[in-house]
C-alpha cells in the first residue's frame, strides 16, 4: 500500500504574494495552492524536495478552475554528489541535482464547464528519487485569467520511503509514466486521495482514518456487525465532512469580508452540525477508546441513528440549487458536481479576500467513487423514487399512445427531453438547422420513449417533405437525417434500433428515389451508417441481429443502391483480423444470400466478382467456428463449378495440408467429384457428337443409282 510522501517547495520561478508555493505542502479545504506572478515569462518551474528518498508510485495534480496551464512536464531528480538524497534547505545546490524527464500532462481548457470545475489528474510514475520538478507551460487564455497566470491548487505524491542502502543505490531504472487506471487506484488508501484531503473537514478526516483502522481490526476479529457500522458511519461522516468544509470556507470568506455576523452564524452552524453528527453516529462509542463495547456488536443499532441523522444533514440551510450531486448513488461515473465561483460572481470588499476561494467543493473530472446503498441519503432515495415514477409514467404514456398524431408538431411531446449539451449541439448543428431543435432534442434524449417519438417524427417529416425549399434542399435534408440516424443506430434499446432501420430504409430508398439524389451523396451517407449496421448484425441479441441483417439485404435489393457497390464491397471484404463468431456468421450468410440472388459481376469495383467471393470464402474457411466454415464451404464449392482454377489458386496446395486438415481433405474430395462429373459429362457429350457426325458421313457416302 502506497503512503503519502511529504515534500517542501524549495524553488519557484515566481509566485503571487497571496498564493505562495509553500501552500502546496499542506492539504485542506482552505488551501488555495500556488500561482505564478503576474506578467511572468513561461515556462515556470517548481522544485519539490521529498521527505526522504522514495520510490514513487502515483502523483496527483489538482488544477485551478480558470487559471489553468496548458501542460505540465514532470521530472524526477537525484543529488549527484551526495549519497543521501536529503539535505538541509540552506545547503541545497540545485546545480548538483540531476533530473530525468518523466512525461507530460495536458490539462483541459475547462470552457465546457463555464470555468466552474477543477480537473484532477492522477498519473502512475514508477521511479526512484529525492526531488520532483514541475515545468509549467503557459496558461490558457480566458476572460477570467486577465494576467495570464498559471496555478496549481494541490500536489499529492504517493509512494514508499526507501530505508535500505541497497535500494538506495538503484538509480532511475524502470521509469514509467502513464494515466492511473482504476486497478492502480486500489494500491493506495482512498483517504490519501486529494478528493478526500482537500474537501473534507480536517477533524472529520482524522475520525474517519481512526474508524478505518478499527474496521480492519474488527474484520480480523470477525466482528462483522461492528465493521458494518463503522463502514456506514465512515460514509456518512465523509458526506457531512464535505458539508462542514463548505461551511468552513464560507466562514473564512465572511471573516475576510469583515462580515462577522455571517461568520458567527456559520461557526454556530458548524458546531451544531458537528455535535449532532457525532451524537447521532455515536462516534465516541464506535472508536472504543477504553476497550470493547458490547452494544457495537448488536446489529442495526447505529444504522437507526444514521437514518435519523441523514435528514437533518440534508435539511440544513444549504440552498437546494447548490446541493452536491455527490449525495446520489447515480453520480458514480462522473464524480462530484457543484458550483464554483468565478470573478464575475464575486465582490471584493475591504480586507483580504481571495478571488478564487470556492463556495463549494469543485468538480472532479473522470473520477469514480461508488457509494453503497447504505450511504445514500434520504434525498438520494427520494430522487431515485422520482426517477422510477417518471419512468413508469413514460412507459404508460408510450403504451397508451405508441404512435403520435401525424398532424401534431414534433415539438409537442409529453415527455420533455433534457437540454442538449454544448458538444451535442455542435454535432447536431446541421440537423437543428434543418429539422429544428425540438425534434433533435428528442433524438438526443436519454429516455427511450422520447427517442422513439423523435424517430417517428423524423420519418413523418421525411415523408411530408416537398421539393422547392431553397434553404433546405433534398441533399441537405438527407445529410441531416443521416447524421441523426448514425447516432440512434448505436442505441442498445431494441425499439429505438428497429425504428432507426425503418427510417433508414425509407431515407435511402423512397426518399432518395423520390427526390433524385445523386449517387455520391447516397454513397457518403451509406458509408457513415453501414459499419455500425454491420456490427449490429453480430449482436448477441437475436432480435437486433435479425433486424440488422434484414435491413442490409433490403438495401442491397434496391437497384440504385446496389449500383453504388458500397454494401457489396463491405460484405465481401475478407476477414483479416479475429472477428466475433456471431458477426462472422451473419456476414458469411449474407454473402451466400447475395451470391444466390445476384450472382457474379464482371465489374471489378462491384465487390461481386468471382475473385472477391473466392477470397472472402477462403478467409472464412479459417474461422474457428464450424458453422461459419460450413457456409464458406458452400460458397467455395458453388464457385468451383465455374471457376475451378481460381478457387484452387486461393486455397492451400493439395498435399500435406489436405492430409492433416480434415476440412480441406473433404473440400478437395468434393472438387475431385466435381471434376470427375465434369469430365464424364464432357466424354458423353463428345461421344454424342462423334456418333452424330459419323451417321451424317455415312449418309453422305451412300450411292443412289439413277433410274
């Protein structure tokens, strides 16, 4: 298990007088970290001296919400002349420290969050050293960072301190640098993570760490009821610790503004919350300072207190719109979300006041911290119940009225879709321009019933479309519709996928013929959608598999689509990499069906030549699944009747392989039988020809005397 390694900032190229480099040495809710001086040149350099020479495992960098460097380069260092990597600060000569480059970390611009979030980078760095150098590149330009400064809110270094002299003689061997995976995060305690140390009240942090040790001891002693109570209490303490940290920040901001009444109010709120929290969770009894307490081994005793405590925590004076989403179990994929202040929302008053002190814990991007059901608050449970009721309401509405009124506008939907993100709006700029935002919002909804309603509206819009609109010509409508279908065809819900295929067939067949779209436009739209449609043909769900295959064959049956040669070239492309058996099976069966229906083509670009079929069949013969090989054998044998020489050229030579491989041995036996039948048939035909010619010659040579 990796531990947190302390460090000192021994050098900084520049620093803002209010944001010193030494602030990085401590973690806590009130710490603002380091910021470069105003008008300074880049890159900026920070050098950290570790407590002792260590084997590093992980590093975490917490960026500011709007004072953000474009990238940070990391170096690991050793003192060249000193056997001990640690010296007194007054004696450190940085010229004798040799640094090796580890890697580069790029940071997000943060524009997508409106500069109200912070990014936490967690990196795996496996190396040994006593110094760490950070080379900080220039900052991103934005309206809040007018002085072009760069900042870091916190740095966390995790690893193992080296005590053994043999280990200390090892240099920078086996250096690695990569993004931390979920597996690697299990190598260090969650209580050493920046998401814990920076945003949980310090006193609560200490209690949680003590409870964690008690929980480990309880598991060893098989006191599982006690361990369960400790676990539940730790989760509620963490949640409440974040709230206490928020109050601490608000109290500090109020004091800096000399708003002492508000500061006093926040202090009273903190004291009241802390007292009721410790009392309801029975913190003193759970820590067992004087030995075992029998009540702790009784099931359910603490959980009742926790349930009663949860409501009082969530019903404090925290405004509803600023309630952290971390309280809900559904926020496990995107981390904790809450608002941060920006300079536009702040007022500078007399006294010292930091512009960037957050009013709430910031966002953590790409962080996963699942909560158990026991840790969910009453607020989260209520949200879950509301979501279930909403889903039931959607299901009942879809059941009562599965097909919308064709005369009703598409924007009039019962289930209002959620607002689109900025990224979705950029992707759907053309569809929004053509079909309008209400319809496109349905297509991007997370509710399957709303998405199905959007597909029906799209189908109706396409069927009602008439030429003559100069702003939206048929080609533009086709491109916009294909973009939407390219998204919905990836949906996992069968109903959405089935409606997508129906709309796709109408778009490529009826709509394109009715409005006489050019072949290049059709080919581009089909090229965008066909790869995903082919992958759905290999879906393990039989319904989706069947619908996808039928859709592909239906499109191939259309003459104007078949002439594009898009589907046929994709189908007869040989297997050059390992393929999922279901996908290979569907593709091979579709090729066999196309061969039966449309035969061979002399056009080399069609994908339907004898060579295309034979090369595909030869690659399918090497698939591990027997059912795939059986279909491939039928394709190859049917082609052998007309192109025997070409078939043999694309198969292994008949010899040793046919003796070892029963599949090829049986295949070559089939070829020999076909050759024999062909030879026998030719011999019979020759004998018939010879017999006919002989009779004709005899008749010609008969002498008929004159009378």
